């Protein structure tokens, strides 16, 4: 049987060595119980002395109590308290019996356990010999060898008497509950009215919630997004304006060049007409059909042009 060691001032229960059969030696545990009882009666703690005044302090007695609370571990998970009590009968005199069912969150280690506080420490030895290693069977026929040992926590939980709640059974008179019932009845009438109307109301509530669902951070993100969009629009407009200005300047440059070329061509035609007129005048004034070879007009005019310019009377 296992034992627990208390703190610096607690009791100790010796752990007896297990034999090949799996049972502990009874004599070792009995000796330990007697030793603890003798130490509890005869042992007196040393007196403590103060460091400054050098006087002796008040003696402080260390409380030592015999271990009396045991725990039965590794019980079947489906075992109930009534079934355990039936299998443990007859139980020695005890003043505390608590059963804890298996905790499903500890899978696969699903075991039940029970705590018993015996009034007579000698009954613990008999109980240990009887149920330590005792095989319990569950509803499926699986075997669960039990383990009996001293409980790590030897104190017994006190069951406090709960006072009767003054508000028990008074919910029917509660104004908040009555208000809830009225609202609930109105909602039931709405649900039984028209599905299309309810669907429209739900959509309206959803839109309203989405419209209201805003925070300073969301507002900041929204404003920043709008600001970036505005800046992009301004840059796009500025770029389009520059392109239009460049296009206008190119059109003006082309128009100016065309005007200059037209003026040059007009001036050239005018000069040519003046030169031809001078040649005609000279030919008429000279009265001969031969132009002087040294004349610039004769050199400038081609034979076909001279033929065209030559008066019809001159042959």
C-alpha cells in the first residue's frame, strides 16, 4: 500500500515493500502506525531562541495526526457510487465517503475514484489487504485492478448547509421576466405572420447594422482610401491636361509651319510672275524676236517658256 509524506511538520507513513504476490507486508505498516502514535504522544519540539534579546521564545508544538483518509484509484469509468458501496460492504466505521466519476476530458485515462476516511486507523490495514489489487469488472467485462493508498490531502471537506434562496419560484412575478414574455409573444406573432415580410425586416436590420458597424480605425482607413483615390484622380487629370497642352502646341507648330510654307510658296510665285513680266516687257520693247544672249532673263527662261512668252506677231 502506498503512503504520502506530509510537509516539514506532517506525519509520515512508511511504504511497505510489495512481495511477488503483489500484496504489501502487514507488519511494516503496523510498525509505522505505532511509531507515529508514539511520536505524537512523546515528541516535544525544541524551543526557539530570539536572535536579538537572547531570551527563549514560546515553544511551538507541531501537530501530528495519524493518516486516516484513503483513496481507491483505477476504478471502472462506468461504475456508480451505489455499485461501489455494494461491492465494498461491509465497510468499517467511517465518517466520510466521496465518489468521483471518470473525467471524459482525460481520455484514454478514464478511471473513477473514491475517498474514505476511517475512524479507526487499524481498519485501514484490513481494508488495504482486502481491496488493494482487487479486480473490478465493468459492464463490458473489462478488468480494472484497484489501487488503495493514503489520500494526498487528508482533510475532509465540510458540507455547508445551503440557505434556501428567497427568490426560488418567484420568476413569474418578476417584471423583467414579464417584459421578456411580452416581447417573446410579439416575436412569435411576427414569425407566424408572413415570411416575405420577415425577410424584408431581416434585410433592413442587416443593412442598418452594417451601416452602423464602424470604428475610429475603420473611419481612418476609409478616409485614407478616399484621400488616395482623390490624389490619383488629380494626378490623372493633370496628366490628361498636360497631354492636351502638348497636343495643342504640336498642332499650332504644324499650322505655323504650313503657314510659313504657304507664304514662301506665294512669295516664290510672285517673284516668278514679276520676272516673267519683265522678260515680256523687254521683248516687246526691243522689237526683235531674239533676246540678248547676255540678258539674265534669257538665261533664266527655257525654250518652251520663251515659245510660250513669244508674241504671236513675231515670227
